[in-house]
């Protein structure tokens, strides 16, 4: 049994197909005709562009917009003048073959990226390596080799790039196992979009598996079993059938209201990272968009998006939601995110540094450009603007002042803007949570961002492996802060929602409703599971559970109560 990182839920039982690590014969050769060698390099570049353009069109045709965005980012490498000129110069000056010049140049950049303390830049190394492999394939004598798959299989490989996936016959692929990657890696993103089980970060799995070995993937637990005994296989087949039955059962809820047994309707919204997630949100019956992360517009590119680019992106989401509310969060750069276009200075403690609204107020030109695009798009739907990482009223007022100035400027220029655009804040800093009553006098709504609220409340960096076990949504301090925010928001008669991971975790559904939460926002894939919990719930059950949990003194006691289905049932907590 091998343990990795759960990347996409589900269970797959199938023979393995081990894809060998890409290896190219990159011997250094002296060439005589420099012009011809440079031409050979440019032909390989052109062929690679054609291939990636094909990937983009195929992804769009299959409505895999996120994959298309990844490939568009790959194409930028092929147009990077500095990379191209470095290869050309080495061919000219050293009279070496194109393969060697390309590999030397790519290794130079990979070394720089590998030494970066920023996760974003380290992930770009995978993209660059992927693009370089394409070029090397077209430079090879026999050209690119496309894997032939005739039977259902589970792909096992050291690393699976978006381009690798695009070349696979996905109707035959039942799951993915990779040695490299994390929950936000390309493999994880693509597996979730295809709804295929995947486990990533499984150390030394490829040398231990041969093509044809029977593999079991447990995408929930992050487990990979190689050639298991018959009893284990049968047990997992039963779990697989139960998982598929549950999935089918959840889909039957799509057209039903998220309403408790007492008739209380709960608003279920979707978190999205870009327009490509809209089809899933709509398919699963989202009542609106509770969090539209705009960072994707700024990442994977060397230049900042223009006002027009942003306007078109926001307009697309607002129009497709057909009047349903769309909460768009202004850019939350900093902490674990970065942008090549800004060349930001490294910070000692980035999560406590210049991020969220702090970054926006420091970079007014970027902030006002985004606000202009948002207000221009406001006439195409029900827009709400949300500011991230607010920690004080002063910050909120400064941001609102910028928004008001932008709105007045647009009207003066003759642009159409919506009559009133509600403005709210993310409550993800303890200081904001504690003074929710003061914010309630000035903001239109608040949304609790539990991911950051937990780590700031507990002083735990959730990405730090040494202390990540201390990061707990069950901690009584976290739950008391959440209750405070909900109580103060309701008392101030403003809308309160939750858009962190807790909102999409069915273990917390009853508790949160018991605490008074009426609006949840989550990943589209979590909507139906939460709806199931809501429809099976009596309000008295939720209130009794909340009262009981708030009286508990440790995270483990609270976890036990919330993970015990009997504790959450009507029979246990009364009716």
C-alpha cells in the first residue's frame, strides 16, 4: 500500500499502464550550417505551436476551459523572445545542435525557478519542462511518440502534464497516480474536471509497478494498492458501487430546493476560479456565485490584464448567471500567490504581509483598473463586490473611496453602470470578526473565509508540514468566532455567508445552520452533498447540536460530535 495526496475523489480498480519518464538523447554535436540548425529549431517551435493550438481547441470543444487556459499559458513560453534568443545565440556562438542549446537554456531557467521560495514560480517549472519536451519531440529523428491505449487502465507515471493528458484516449483512462504533484497541481485540476479518481505525490511508485499490475486508487484517502488480494479487491468493488450509487442519488437532488424539514430555505452558492467552472455550478443548481476569485486573470502571464480583458471576463459570468447574484472578490495577491508581471519582493512572512486589500491600496493603478472593469460589467447582471483581507474600518473606507471615485469617473465618461452595487468584505482576519458589529453599520454583506480565519486565529501556517496538524476547523475558538460574526451580522441586519472550505463540508452543515447561517458558498462539486444534509435536517436538531458543540472544550471532542452521524440525527438531538 502506498500513501499519497488525495487529488480527486472516487475509487478506480484497473490494470496499471506505466508511462516511462521522458528521456531524450541530448548529446552535444558540433554543427556546420548554423542557419540550417536555427531553421530546424524554428520548425520545431512552429510544430509545437500547432500542437498546443490543437490542445486549446480540443479543450474548448469539450468545455474544459481551465485546461485551455493552461495550454494558453504554455503557448506564451513558445513566444518568449528571451528564451528563443538564448537558444539561437548558443547555436550561433558555440555551433551546437538545437537540442543541446534548448536543453541548456531550459535548465538555466529551471534552476532559477527551483530555487524560488514561491510556490507559483516552482509550479511554472513543470510548464516550462512540458513545453520543452514538445519541442524536443519534434526535433527528434522519429518525431513525437503518442501512447497507444486499447484497454481501460490507470495511468501511473512520475509526472502527468496537461499535454500528456491531451494526448491520452481519456475514454480508456480510469484514474491517475503520479509521483509528483499536490492538490493544486495540473494533474489534480484535470482529474477533478474529468471526475476521475487521482492520487498524487506518491513517492517511488513508478519503479514498484509494472504495466498490467492490478491497481486500486482510493481518491478519498489518498491510497494506492498494488496487486491486492481478492478480499481487498471485493471490498473496494463494494465501496466503488456505493460511491457511484451515492453520486447518482446526489444528482437526483439537482432540481430540488435546499430546504430543511421545517421549510427553511438555505441559499447554496458556488465558489469559482474563473468562467470555466460556471457550467458545473449551473449544472449542480447553484443559487448564485458566492465567491468569484479573480486571481486567474493575473497569473500565468507576463503582463497585467487590461481593463477590457477583465470587463469581458466579468461580463461573461454575470450574463451567464442570468440575474442570479455574483460576488466578485477583488484581487487577492500575496501570501501563497504571486504575479510575474509585478516582480514582487519576497517577504519574510507573506501571509502577514502585503496581500489582499493591503496590496490593492498600495497598487492603486491596478486596483482602479479592476474596479473600472467591475463597474462597467455591473449592468450585465447582479454584481456584488467583495474586498479580501480587511482588518480595519479604515481599510474598508479607503477601498470604498476608491470604488466611489471610479464609479463617478465612469459616469462622467459616459459609461453605463448599475444603479447600486452592494459592497462587502471577507471576514478572514480575527480583528474583522471581533468588530463585525462595527462593520455591519457600513458594509452591505460579509462572507466568512474560514481557510484564513482558522490559520490566523490559531497562528498555524496550514502549508507548514511541521505544524499543519494543528490547523483545525473544529477548534472551539474558531467556532466561537464564527458564531460571533453570524450573530453580529444578523443583529446588524446584513447578509452573512460563508465561502471557506467549512461551508462545503457536510460534517459542519447542521452546526452552521444551528449557529444561524443561511447562506453557504462552496466548490460546485460539494453543492449536492450539502443539499442532501440540509433536506434531511430539522432546525431544532441543528440548534441543539450547536448548543452542545459550543459547550465542548476541545477540538477532538467537537470533531467526534460532528463526525458521529447519530449525533447529527433527529433522534439524538430532539425534534
